C-alpha cells in the first residue's frame, strides 16, 4: 500500500495549515510528531478525504484518493481526536451500528466485532454502556470501530490524549499488534507514544515536515548533543538563557542540568545519549528564543529552521 503526497497545501483564509508537503508512505508505522497547531489534524483530515486540499494531491497506488471516493474509504480506518457515539449504546451495539454504516453484512460484522472486542481487551465489557467506559476503554472502542472494515490504511489522530501512562502503554502495544501489513499514521505531541513503535518519524512544524526518518537517523542528523552538568543555583538562569535546557533537578550541591549544544558547553559537562525528547525540544522549543547550537552550525539541507537568536 502506497500513499503519496505531492506539494500538498491547505489554506484557511490567511492561515496556511499545511504547506507544500511531499511525502511517500508505505506499509509500516509512521509517527507524526509536532506541537498543537502544527497542522497535524488538518493533514490527517485531508488524508481521510474529510477536507479538500487547496492545492497539490494525494494518491493511493497512483490514483487520486478524491477520485477514488468510496473505493478509497473502504481501505481506510480513522480514529479522530474526538469520535461520536450514542452514550446509551452498549459497546457491542455501538460497533454493530458502525459496521452497518460501513456497509458490512451482518454475518461478517458479528465476526469482526467479536474479534475486535477480544483484540482490544473489551470482551468483558461488551454489554457495558459507552457512557460508563473509562477514557482508555473509550479509546479502545474508537480503534475497534476504525478496524471494523479491516483497513489497509489506519489513521489515528492523538489516540492517547488524556490517557494515564498504563493505558498509553497498552494502547501503543495494541497499535503495534494491529500494524502488521498495514500503513499506520499516528499523530501525537507525546514523544513516548511514537518513540518505541514508529518505523519512521515525521517532525511537523508550521505546516511543513521539517525532518523525516527512522529514530536513529534523526538522532544522528540533528546537529546538537546532550550534556549533563551541575551548576550553582544562582547560575541556572544564565544557562537557560544561553542554551536549551531539557531537564533540571535541584540537588543539595546545586542544580543538575541536561543541556543541548553542538559543542561541549564546559569542561565539566558529560555527554549523554540523545533522545527523541531532546530532538523535540530542539525543533519545537520556540519559547526560549535561543539556538541550541553556536553560530556557524549548519542546518540539515532543505530544512527550514525557525529563526532564533544565539545569545552569548
């Protein structure tokens, strides 16, 4: 299965939500990572044919998805950030209802519902009303409805938003299980949700994909390193002004910092293993107004970096 985006753009009046994205995706798990407002939901809604692009196109196997119409939607499963349901329906009745909307024959629908109830861990609550489910169980019901038609393309928009850590781990494991022989696009701003399951990570900022690749590739190509050091409490503000600080912890002898820098910031600094959370901070920490590397450090070719000021 291949989805290809060519110069895909979506503009709402004066706001460009998706800006000339070109991308090819095949089977596997793709993690779309970015802050709120980066354009992730708009991109996914276009991939689900819910909104038309302003320009550019999306093809599936070489065919325009908007021209394929219902033929494309038969290949598609979608879990939006918020999905509607009748609160007094039981879980099983809800899934059977969605099956009828998707055009599944009753005999096939019952088999799919039974299978997905067990696969998503909802078998024991199949008779419980939707309104009485926990947040995690509702999200499981959401992914079950997305999987009813056994889709070849599964699009999940912020699927773990609002879940506790245990539910997020269970949900990630479920996605990994369902991802076999499918194209899965998972959108989130929670780094750990995609760090362990994505075959390829797409970093989205201001409507554009600023970096794409496997985790090890992204870690290797980002022009900063992570450094740990301990400084006196009175110097913390100075370090935060000069560098991106991804973590700090107060200790009896001072404050332990994790600093991002292209060069060793001080002789006492110790290099640490770079993480995707560090990369997230490097690309998306607009609030600090600083660069994570000294002047002269080149950005990856073709990547438009935010304009930041290096402070000495």
